[in-house]
C-alpha cells in the first residue's frame, strides 16, 4: 500500500527477524573450530553493542546546525570548536563540505563528551605521529593522536567518571555533521506478528538496527582508539605510578584544571585505508572532523583484549591453544571424552598425566594444607577410614588424647593410595602455627576437605552448592594452600562479578598468611576494593608499582 510509505520514500526492506543458526549442541569439531566460532560470535556481539552505545550517545547529544557558523553561547564568544578560525581562515584549509563550526550539541550524555576546548580554542584531535611501516608491511607501524576533553561544564561526579579513563581503555571518535543530517524519523518495518486476520504489524525500526541512522543524525565516520596516557593542564601524566609515591600520604593528587589531554593510538590499518581512499571519502582529513568521543563501561569495554587473546590462541606457536590448554582438559571443553570425571585428580588418566609431565605435582605428593585443620581430631575426622600417621606416630580412630585444646599446628599431608586393596594411608607432618595472623577458624566438613584436596591436585575441580554452604570459604582456603604449596607459581582468580572477586580478595587478606605485596587486583572493580577491605594498600597495577618504589626508597635510606 503506497499510503503506508513515509512521504513517498522507499519502504524499509531490511528484515529484523532472527534467523535460525546451525547448532552442534555442546560439541565442536576441534579446538580451532571452537575458537573460530567463538571469535566470530564475540566480534559480532561486540560490534552490535558498540553500535548501540554510539547510537545512544549521538541521540542524547542531539547534534544540530548553528546559524551563521557561531554557537549561541551565553558569553557571546566563539564556538566550541574554533569557529572564528574556520571562518576567517583560508578556504583551502577547510575540508570541502565540512565545517565544524556548523555543528553543536544541544543535549547531554553521560558516556559522551564533545571534543575540543570551550574557551582556549584547542582542536579536538590532532595527529602527532605516523610511524613508517615495518619491513614487509604496508600499514603504518603506529598512528598516535592527541584528544582534548573539556570538563568545565561537567558536574564533579561526572568529572570523576571521566578521570577513571586510563591506559589501555578503548574510546570511539565520532564525526557528526549537522549539514548533512536529515532529521527524519526512523523508517517503518513489518514484524510479521499480526492479529487474527494475519495482517502484518508495522512499527518503527529501533535506532540500533536502523541503517539510515547515520544519515538521519549526520554521522560521517566512527573510529576507535586506545588510550596511551592521560595528562592534565599542568602536563602531569595521571597514569604515572610515581604520583602516589611522591605525594604525601601515598594518595594520588587531584588533577590540575578541567582540561584532559589524552594520547591515543589509532588503528593503523584503518588509517592506511583512509589514506588510500578505501575508507572515508575525506581521506586522512576525516581525523580533523571528529567532534565527539564515546566511552564505555570497563566491564563491557574489554572486547579488544578478548579478541586479541582468542586470535593469539588460533595463531599457533608458543601461545597456541594446544600449548595453553592441557590435553586432559580439551575433551571436557569440546564435549568429547565420555565421562567428565576423567579430569578429576583421582582418575587413572590424571595420575598418568601427572607422572609423565614435568612440573605437575603427583597426587601422592605431600602438600601444604596449612591451617585447614583446627586440630588432630579435625584431621582424623576429615580422612575417615584411612590410616593416619602424624609426625611418625599412628593415630587410632578411637584415640581421644587430643580434644582440640592443645596448641594449634599446621599440617603438611601426603595421601598414599593402595589401589583399593587396603585403606589409604595419610602421612601428616606438623609445623608451628604463627600467632601473628588469624588464619582459618572454620571446621571444614569431610566433603569440604575433599574439595580442598581436589583443588590442590592437578585436574578439574567443580564445587557446586546452594548459597550459604561455604563455597567461598573453601575457595579461599584452596587459594591460601596453593600459595604455600607452590610459592614460585602464580594463581589467577576469575569471577563473574566484581563483588564476588572483591569478597574473595578481602577474605584472603583477612587471613594474614598471604603477603599483600604478592596480591594484584585487575579489572574495573578495583576501585571498590578499598571500601570493602581492612587494608589500606592499593592493589591496582599502579598501586603495586608505587609500593615497590616506596619500598625501594626505604631500603636505600637504610
């Protein structure tokens, strides 16, 4: 029906309904197939989320055209982006069809900020360095630019949010040209979900899915960049770890002024495409037209690191997936291998793997259980049915000589299996319990001790239980035992939420037996760790470097 079209324009014909995807349940053909499928899926998901974030910011910023090239600001002065220079300068210096003085933003967005200085007439972005290509390559080795942000019009809470932007964060530069924006409404589409008569329902296409959104809002180009360093008006590098070391009290000083100068790395491949005419029709001049920057939350802004990690696993060599993931875990991840309990430390397959692999501890080796057991009775109850020998003396099952009132000790335990012929033998060696720290005060059940034992041995350990059953306490005990059993190795702790990771981190610190200088908190939730823990140390990467420098100064003074 021609009457349903908007002003005689072509109807929006792109389907927004989802299509069926081929599925292999939980199985994949190979590790390479598993990585490739996840790489493509995550890349598409990230691109859709980034597009949605940019669309939301541009829509909230409400770009519009300024009459006569001047912004109607309260002071009556020049505009945000140097309108005076753009008008009075030579016409040859202005990109054809574009003048930044013709666009202003009448709205506001928490995740977006106009580029350039309001009163100091600074350009929003300028290229600093384009390094020549490496041998055998055709794209520049690196492209570095400087982005200027003016936070004078922002509330103090918003200024603090923008000051959290630091090294390795990903930002997106947007060019909005009000001279080409149409301002039309989103086109109509059919959903195919009609009423009883089968009529198709018509609705507006969401902006996140509308391919005409760039024309409607005048979006000429979008480019990504990665932050290298951030400076304030005094030229101080805000990401420098030495700031906290040199400041009094170990706290980072407040940035000077409201201008922020971000040194960013642009995509060299995209820059080469723009320079060669395969990207923007403006060529490299497109980088002078960016007037808006978009940031994202830290948790959703790690797409670049994830994609680079997956691509590194697929590339082969030292970082290949076949060298990074042990052979016994690969069938479990791919859905093959039959019984997943074969990845447990007690299975014959895992025992054979531990025996023939250098650097992997055998399940029959002695491991440091530390303060897992409150007393010898707790130790005896945890290994019921086993022959228990403590410091060379056998402890009978009905021995009541230790009721838990004696001095507390730590235990190093070795479990020797007898291949099902007799009961297993447990050899325990005690050593003093330092009174300087609290340690563990939980009397773990035999099932929890079994989980701790599994976590100390090679293999896959899965702990499942309802809330309040002590899963976090068991995990903290495993972490502490791993620290003491393998002091030269690193332990990586990954959780689904920042709150869960901070909870584990705080409980490990409260124990007191893990040296704080060996603990490092990564991720966007590191800023909430100080308020949830009793320690005054800064466990971020910057804080750890500052601590080392402070410790170095103390030793040099001595």
